[in-house]
C-alpha cells in the first residue's frame, strides 16, 4: 500500500483537481452547447419565417401575373387607343390648319404680286406721262426762248435805229 496507495491519491487528487478546475473555470463545453442550441432554434424559426415570406411573395407574384397584370394591360390598351384616337384627331386638325394657313399665305402672296405689278404699271405710266410733259415743257420753253430772242432782236433793232436817229438829231445842221 505504501507504493500504490500514495500514488493513487495523488493521481486522484490531480484528476479531481483538473475536473474541479474545468467545472468551475472552463465553461467552453456548456457555452458551446448553449450556442449550438441557440443557433438551431434561430435557424428553425428564421427558416419558417423566411418560408412564410417566400410563400407570400409567391402568392403575390401569381396574383399579379394572373389578375393584376392582365387588368393593367387591358386598361392601358383601352387608354392608349383613346389617346391614339385623340392624337390622330389633333394631327388631322393641325394638318387642316396648316393647309388653310398655306392657302392664306398663297392668296396673300398672289395679292402682293398683283399689287406690285399694278404699282409697277402705274409707275411706268407715270414716268411716260412725265416724259411727255417734260417734252411739252421743253417745246414751250424753246418757243418762249425763240420769241424772246426775236423780241430782243427787234428791240435791239429799234434801239439801234433810235440811236441812229438820236445821233443824227445831235449833229449840227447845215444850212
């Protein structure tokens, strides 16, 4: 007993001491167990919640594809047809207005051209009339100038003859 007994209690004490130490101070196995339990519970609950969310999304997508989307498409198609009809009516109206405006401009341009031709004709007539009047005035001027020349020529003759007769009166007479 001396050899074996002393060793066993020391070995037992060492084993007991390690076990006591691990139970009191080393909480890793307990914490690991609790962590595994928490993760398992969390994943199960989260998985169910995510499954419900995915199911709800699936139902919403099916509802949208089967009912909402076709209804929106039909409504949009009807409204687009109305918009297209209104747009076509507006385009037709604009085309009519544009055609009227072009016709009005053409009439206006034709009137301007006719008025311009009339003004040109009047101007040409006026210029011919002015040339005729100028020729008449020039002819009258030449006649008047000719008459004045004749008149001055006669006056000069009269003056020359008077001058000669006056100079003969001033000369002494021979008796």
